[in-house]
C-alpha cells in the first residue's frame, strides 16, 4: 500500500521493505543500538537513498515520488525528496506491520474479545472501533522524543528549555486515571489514545493505518484465527514495538471450520 502511494517501482520493493525495518530500528536512542546494528542501519540508509535516486531518474512513474521529483531542482531539493521518501518508507510501512501483528496477537490472547468481535458480525464499524482499542492496548510506537520549547515542570521534575524528553506513549495509553481497568483489552472502549501522537506531531498516516487495520480485521475474522503452540518473537527495537513472528491457525475460506492451515504473520527479516 505504501509502495503504491509513494510510487516505488516493483523491482525495488523488496529492497525498500528490507530497509524499512532497519530504519525504524534507527529511531532508537543511539546508546541502545549496538555498533554492528548501527553500521547496518547506515548501509541501509545509503542503499535506500540510492534506490530512491534511481527511481527518480526513471522517465515514467507515479505516486508521491514522481510528484516530488518534478519539483526537485538542484541537489538540496533532491536530497529533501530522498529524505522525505525514506521517512515515508520507515513510518508508513513498519509501523503498520506492528499495528496489524500486535493487534492480532492481542486478540488471540483475549478469546472473549475475539468472540465479541466475531459476534458483532465483523462489520466495518465494529472492526474500526476494535482497531482503536488495539492501538491503545499495544501501540506500534511506544515512545517519542520531544524537545521542550520552554522551561517546564513535570511531576515535580524541572525540565529546562531545550531538554530532550522521551514521551512514553505506551504508558500514557494505560493511565488508570484516563482508562478504567487499563491493562484489560476491551474492544467496545472507544478510547482517546495517544498511539498516533497529538497536536502538531500527530501521525500523518493515521487515517491510512486505521483503514488498513480495519480491512485486515474484516478479512481475518471470517477465517476464525486461533493460537498455536509456536513461540512469538518481537523486534528488538525499543521505540517501535512489533511482533516479528506469529503463527496463526486459520480456516482456508471461513466456511469450513473442519479444515485449517498454518499462516505466519511476520515483519520483514
């Protein structure tokens, strides 16, 4: 979906998706990234910049990439175009992978809520409401760096102007003063969460992420997803939280509960 919006050529898409995971890993504070991973992230950025540059030089194309390229006169504008597209790849792909995978895992661990959603007929409205609670319960972005624009005091702690502050979005989404029984998944909650941020830093792709999550739920539920005994693994990233490997048992077509197969929901390796 993101590749279509950006206008990534088909032959470059595998490299774009491989780069996305590393770019999201690069969002972590530098002290939490080992030297070997930092080197891989740097190489991924160089490769992605080269691929975007190659795509810009192609005579035909579509999407945001082509629109930006038409106004990318000179090296500074071209560099900005490459940086914008790299940000869209990182923020628009891997985070949605996290939303879908984390949400699926949460539903499997709460069969009562999965049954509630199935009883609602997996309608678009019910799935859209469920997506909001899944975003609150296990958001794909757990923390966000912010810079204090003025001197402030937070919970008795002085925060001078210019101080870098890490906002714990995942913790805020489970604030008991805002959400009753915050550690419980309740798909009918309709929360006002912070999974997409707030104010001027609100996620640009929030509407698309909601649309994708709703569509996935509507297609997944008729196939009666069930847990398996296979272990679940998570990405090592700290800022972004995403299930990396999750095996789910599904009915082949949603009408034959007697037959099932294993499917794997993964983020790119």
